[in-house]
């Protein structure tokens, strides 16, 4: 709406993944936070960044709206830093934050850890939150699944409500024998399990292996650490190992051809293209261009300072729960052995489009006891939403 009215909008992601998904910048790169993790560190660091802050001030002067995606992963310290930056550089536009605090929490360094999950410090607990004077808009329509029972179960799990009905439903998914039409995607909590499964299952395919490296080109001088951090956050891999017959998952959207999370099977490998069969049709896939950009302070146009080219697919034997954010997955086995943050269980199983093609995998102790530990009420988030509804 803002853009249609000719106004200037910048989309920002709390993580590299969310920044790529919305076609924007990370909070740290846009606001020139670098490695600062709190206000005290930021003030010290700012003494060395006066020229970049001067450029940012020019950008902010011409902006009408800043959109921050995945607000649940923005810590209290980070939202304080954002407010400080906007106030000190005289930003007069609006700020829109989007997300669900019941999902993945901020990643913070804390000495106060409980047995299963670490302590979290949410954006709404910051001193700056009330100063933004946000007006809430609650979206309640579920778009990922058409299965009403599954949608209701997800709603309970999201809020940490573990009823008998919820337990029995999850146990059915645990015992579920699914006749998958194609090999499902496995979701794991940690990278190690993902890498091990992808490597092992690819090795079993009896065909020649192809290796595709990403290609990085610097257009202007760019800090190497910043470049590497940006590249690692992209939804592609540095060295893509593939074989004909391997299942893959698309990691970007391409209108009319494929969407992020859609599965396919490799049918042909060439030097400059890959053919993937999906939904009964063959798609010729070329390297996708990703751009590391900066806003021109005069024109507010994005200018590329580096590019990275790589095929926008990954092996679909397995992916991490964190990397699955934003995806809608058709056939899925969700391994819940190694969950380590609140909201991870909900994020994992809510990637499924059809519960008929979803299986939960768990190999440790009593499943009921485990459910009690991963589906728990978050009193801070509960109180926040109750207060928000009572006020508005």
C-alpha cells in the first residue's frame, strides 16, 4: 500500500533467512550494528562508524516505513538498539513489526539456562517497546493447511496447551505409517543430523555425482566478514552435491514455476542448468542471482555491491527446523529428538501442508514426558497477548 502511494519502504529481517525471504536487509547490516550486542557496545562502536552513520541518517530522512520481519527473534537488547538508532538519527517515519512471539525466540547469550531451553528476552520486554507505541493487528486466518483438526491442534501447541486430545493426535503421528508417494523431507533440530542424512542417502543413489560451487563477484569494495556472513545466510549451499534421482527442495519463489519449500526430483545435470521434475512437469533451472545491496542515500535505490550465483535448491533428504522457516512442505518426517529452543516443536510440525503426509519420529524416553517439556505455556508471551487484546 505504501509503495503503491509512491512512499519509500525498506523491509528488514531479524535473520539472514527472513531478510532473503522478504527481499530486504538484515537489521544488523542496515542499522550498522556490526558485532554490537547491546547499547553499551554500540555506543563504543559508533565512534568508528561516523561516515556510515551519516549515510544512514540520509536514508532514514527519506524513508516513510520500516518493516521488521520475524519479530519473535529480535531480542530486547536489539529492539533497544533499533530505537536508539532511530531516535539519535531523527527518523520520523513509521515502523511495522511482523511475526508471532509463540514461534522461535531470540538467540541470546545467557548464563541462566533451564534443563531443556535457554532463557529468552523478548522484544516486548525491552524498555524501548512501549516508546514505539505499536498498534496491534492480529491475523487469525490459517493459510498453510486446509485440515481443520490439524489447524486446531497446531493452535493448541502454539500456545503451549497440551491437552489429552493434543497428546493423542501427536501419538497418532508418531505411530503413523505413511505411504509417501516420494521420499519425504526429514526435519532435524541440528545441522549435524541433516548433513549426515543428506550425505548418506545421496551416496546410495547409483548415478554420477555433480558438484556446483557458488560464484561470488564483488562489484565494489566490501568487508570480507560482511560478505561471508551475508553469503552464509542465503538459502543456498556453497558446494551443491547432486545426482540424477536425488530429491531436492526449492529455496526461493519464482512466480508461475515453483515456490519456496516445493519438492522435486533431479532428472538432468548439465554445466549451466539443472532439470528438476516437480508436479508432473520438468523445470529447467539456472543459477539464481543474489545481490548484496546498499541503499543509495540520495535516491533510496538499492545498489548491488556484490553478487552470488547458485542454483536455488538443496538436497531434500533433510533440512534443519530453523532453515525450514517460511516453507510449506508436502511430505515430511519431523525428528524431535534434538529440540533446544521454545517454539521449535510448533515451527517444525506446522511446516506440514497435509497431516496425512506427516510423521513424527522420536527415539528417546517416554513420549508423554517429552511432550510435557516441549509443549509448555510461555507466561511472558501469554501475558503480552492478553494485555494487547485487553487494550485494543
